[in-house]
C-alpha cells in the first residue's frame, strides 16, 4: 500500500501578502498549498483568490483544525465544510497534522503534542480512517514541531507516524523543519527519523525557517530554511526520491521573488541529489 | 494522567487558565509528572511554551479582528479585556476566524470597559465588517437590468439584498468612531445611527442611512415588492408621489452600490394597489462613466414618473 499522489514540483504557501500577484496572474510557481480553514468561508475575496490560484497552478489543501488526535468527537460540521471546499477547488491532495487541538469543545488553535502510546495510536488510526471515509479520499498527515514529550510514550515519533500511515492507509507529509526542531528540542537523531519512514508513504515535504532561543528551537516559519534543514532535506530526497516540496513562510513573509527563490533552492537540491542517485546506480 | 482524555483535559486547562508569568501557577501537577524534563528545561518550562503561544496567538487574532477597539482601549487594557474574554468565552469553533464571535456581547457586560459605552457597538461594527468580507457571493442587479424592467412590471418587482449586506443600529455614531479610532477615545455624543455595511468587489463599505433609506431597506430586506416598499415610505413622507420618487432614487443608489439582487414576485403577492409608480432610470452616460466605481451616492439620479398603465405623465401631475 502507498500514498498515490503526483509529484507537483516545488511550491509555496498561498498567503495574503501575495494575493495581489495571484489575482493579477503574475504568481508563477509549480503549485500552491492553501490553508483549508482560510477558505472555508461562504464567499468574498478568499474564494476569488483560490479560484485564481487554481487557474495558475495546482492547489493542495492543508488544514490546521482537524484535531486528529483529540478525544473530542470528530467535528462533523468541520468535515462537511472541508468536503464542500474539496469539491469546490479539487485539490491534488488534502493534509492535516499529527496532533490534537481541542478537548471538551474548547479549541486551542494550536498543534498540541500527543503521547506516543498504543492507546493514542489506536485512537488516531481510527479517526484518520473515519476522516478518509467521510472525505472519500486518502489524506496526508504531517509531523509537528514539539516542545515537550511525555514520559509514558512507548515508541519514538517516527514509529508512531509510520504505524499510523500503514494502519490507517494514509500518507505522510514530512515536515523536515519540524523533524529538525523537535530533534534539537528533545535530543533525538533527525536522520534516524527520516530513514525510518517508508518512501511509498511520503507524499509531500515541508520546508520552513525556525527561531532559536537559549533553550529551544521554535517553529516560527518566519525566515529562510537553515543549512541543517537543507542537509536533512538532502537526506530525505536520497531516501524518498523526488517528492512534492513546499516552502512555508508565514511571518515576515518576503517578496514573492524571495519566496520563490527558496522553492527554487529546493528544486536545485532535489536535482542535485537525484543526479547523484542516478550516477551511483548507473 | 496517562489516559488520553485526562491528559488532554489537564493540558488545555493548564495552558488556557492564565497568560504571562502567571501561567505556570495553573499547571496541573499530575500533568507535569508525565512531561519529560532535562537539565536545560524543567517540565513546567516546556509546558509554558504552549501556554504563552495560546495566549499570544488568540490575542493577536482578536487584535487583528478588532483594531479599532484595541486602539481605543490601548495595549494594557485591551490585553486585560482579551484575557477576561478568552476565560469567559473560550473558542468553540475549529477555525480561529470565529474566536471573536462573542466579543461585542462580552464588552457589553465588561466592567473594565464601562467608561466606553459605545465600545460594544464599535466591536459589532468591526465584526460585521469581517462577516461581510467573506459573506456569500451573489450576482448583483446591474443598471441595464433595471432599465430592462418594463414600467408595468415595477409594482410587483421584488428586490432582495445581496448576502454581503448587513444593517446595524446603534445609539452612537459608531461609523465616526470607526473612522477616528486610531487614537484615544473620541468625545462622542450619542446619535441614533443606522448603518448599512456591504461588500462591493472585494472592498467592504459602510454608510449611515437616513430614515427614508432605513425604512425602504427594511422593506426590501423583508421581501417587499417595489409597490409595498413605496407604501412603506409613504407612511414616512406622507405624499405617495414623493414616496415613489424617493423609493426609485434609493433603488438606483443601491444598484450603484451593487447591493441588490432581483427576485420576481408572483402577481398574487402584490397587495399594494397604487396609482403612481416611479421608474428608476439611470442616465446611460453616467452609468458608463461610473460603472467601475459606483460607490458614491452623490451621483445624479433621474427618476421618471409614470402611471401604472406605463404612459408618461407630467411630474407632480
């Protein structure tokens, strides 16, 4: 079993500061990733922008509120709205996060960490299956940056994510920056994380910048990708081959050309690594 | 604390009870016992990252949704009010878009903001503008559509507002406060205010309505025929001919602002029997000139009076 998605190339997140370029048709890029919730609205400018983006390049939907790991019941009205949006914009795929975000109907609007236990795994697998049933399609699940771990976890995150993908038959959106941030925060081997994933499950890669404090890294998406994350991306391409890759930049969003240059860097890295692989296997 | 439900309940309660330096005082000790710590960071330090992000994120959202309220209150008071609001009304919607849905109602009950009695209505205006920004689209009635309606049809024409239109009433001139609210609280006197707020293209507009426009728009919103709208205005202005002319002028203004769609009534729905009808007639030259930026109500609007048999008659005849 595998995740069946296309290789779309190297894209960027659809963010408001670049809406004018999308509307005037000058936002040239391989593909866009749109935050689902920003477009789960009745009408107006967001949906106009989404239509224009679709006319320029393929679009995928990336959610932040599915709350796959929450003990709350799945939010059916959220799923209905998401399905409506999917029907409207026909994304190449749909993704969300390996996390929880609400309990008792109270939403934190954050990507909160799960303990990596068999109980949590069973729970997330069951919910991922139900979400896929409701949406009538496979989803990709992304690893999040985390700032704490639980002492009763019984497996590493990569084992949890791999098992989720196999048991729920979903894909993995591997956020290479999140792997790096969490590896520094918790002292694990980021390369071991990447090597542990089955290539056939990895449908997309995220790249982003982060911030550093005295004691930890924070996943802020407010700057360029750092060299250590580029190295990890190289390893990912070595392990998985070419995978659709997206640059996330959410705060202090730069000019369009700077953003696209980051996506072009990812393309260059991929081309270089794929070339090396071919040379080795020749 | 190992069970997922217990863990999530304790986690969210811990991070969402108090912001800033007070946050750690609310951390559940049983939760902290299952959070890993190390030499660099104790379990509480790690949990605190989530607590600080929770408050900062939602504070930022509310500041973006209510910039005028935030400016009027100033940083410290706004932060204090946001904290109280999020404690009283935690977010219950998956999308952060709805975090501020009850902010205006909360402000109406908030003791800290009592010195600003207009604040709840200013918040309602800011929220209404957000609602209009992404309200459903609908093809608006255009001037050529209006011209194509035969005069004999006008009594039974039903014009409905686009979804991206809201009417807001306040005892305060909140549109003036909205325009001025980048500084300290303006000295505002109460003034009965009726605003219509609408979207034209991607832009959100607002305009105060005089009693005639208010009465006519209420009729339109309620699904009245054009004849019934004229009748509603007649109760205000007394004179049927003037009511008809005013109604027609208003229709033209609303068409300029792109806030109308047409829904035809069945003939049996037309209950008002009227001798006079004012046919809205836009000057074709004006329409062509202003079509792209038809947001001004100052434009010259002509109205032709006709009897219902569609024969032209003398004005005021």
